[in-house]
C-alpha cells in the first residue's frame, strides 16, 4: 500500500522537490506538519526522497537527509517501533556515505535517541555506528554537540543496554571527546564522564584514558567572551570537571600527583582549584588511596599554610588538610588501620 500512496501524493513529492532542488527551507515545516496531521507518514517521506537520496551528487543526497531530519525533529515522539527501526537502519547506512551527509544524519540520529519506541539493541547499534564511522573531533561544533547529546539521551533511558558494551562504551566516548575545545561541548562531555563514573560503567583498561582526556583541562582556565550568549561561567566548568576528577578512587593514583604539581603553580586560581579539588577527594578516598602521596601532599600543603600571603589560599589549604585528616581518621574507625594517620601526624609534628 505504502508505495502507491507515496506515488499518489503529489503534495509530498512537490514538497521534496521544492526543498531539495528549489532550496526552499520553509518546505520542511510544511512536510513536518503534513506528517503531524497524518497526511503522510515518515516512511512515505523516505520513499518520496528516493530520487534525492540516490543522486550522484553528495550535496543533493545531503539535502534529502536534511529534510528527513528536519521533519523527524518535529515528529520523533509519535513514531512506532517499526518506523524507528527502519529510520535507524537508514541513517546508519548514510553514516558510511560522503562526509557532507554526516551533519544531517547526526541530527536525525539525535532525534531518534529521544524516541520512547526504541527497539531493543538499537541504542548499542547507533553508538557503534557513530564510534566506528565518525571522527567526532573533525566535525563542526554543533555536530559534536549532537554526538554528546545522543550519549546523554541514551544513558538516561538505555543504561543497561549501554553497559552491555562494557569498556568499549568508555573507549568510544574517550575517542569522541579527545581534543574538545568548546566550553558548551565540554560541559556536555564532563556530564557524560560523570554519568559513566556515578553510573558504575565498566572502565576496564581505559581508566587512565578517561582520566587523561578529562584531566588535561585541569585547572580550568576560561574567560567567557564579552556578550557571551551562552552564559557559561568558569565556575560551572570548574565544578563539572571537579565532579569527574574526584568522582572515583580509581583516579587517585593519577590525580594526586597532578594536584601536587598544580599546587606549585604561580597562578593563584590554579592553586586554589587544586586545594579545593584535594579537599573534595577527602570524602571519596580512603587511606589506601592516599598512602603513597602523603609526603608530597604535606610538603605542598605546609608551604600554603605557613608561607602564603593569601588568606584565601591559606584557608583552602587548611580545609584540604582537615579533609585528609578526617579521611584517614575514618579509615582508623572503619578498618582499624592507623598507619596512614600516624604517618601524616608524624609529618606534621616533625615539621
């Protein structure tokens, strides 16, 4: 039935023609309304796009996919599972096409990640396609944001399925965000990293990679441009990154040396961020995580407590010292191991 219906819908064919060849962007709104009002279905639209999608000109194919994605943005909530299945297969195929098709394909896939009717297995297959066929950092800012939003949407609704990917999921994400520069996208990437850690996803052998790809921004150095329409603040970025870096004791062996190094910085904000980050570790770590770094931490903290000219830094150093001490005291109470607390007290008292 569907094939004849599409052929019999001159309205649909003319909308496609005017959008693709006539470059009339407004036709996407009309097509979206047509689907909403039940004049034709998404799959009939795919069919009506047939000629554009098989054109030998990549730009014509891209324009066809753009129309489909524009219409999908407005109609993803009403799709049946069967329609979603067909559209996912269609888009995954298109990711292997010419790179000018990638932006509209990613916009379409992002809309599909918001569907309630996602067939089982499709979250994993979409991400596998993106991780395999797309070099995220060579995309423009908006398209990179599309990929991050896909991950965020699927982590919200399909967590169990994504965890089935094991550490491959973490590896795919690490490769996607490696080298990200835009503050809006960094907030999204930090949110994903935080979800991975708090959600208990398997880091496998990629623990250090996940740390590297996020900690390279520490300490955050960001001045919003004047009249920034996005209103992202340095504080937001600092706190989002801190949540990631201090989120798991698995990072301790990489983070503590980095903190010791950055406490040495001449830049006051870097010192402050390092001390506040160290204080935040106190509630997450136990004595085993801290043991081998106590000497180095104390040497740096002592300098900030006794030799700093800034009250702000001194107070942050004391807060960090308090956090470390209570972390070690907790270990005494919980596991009866007082060695590390004694080590720290010895260091403090012999000075």
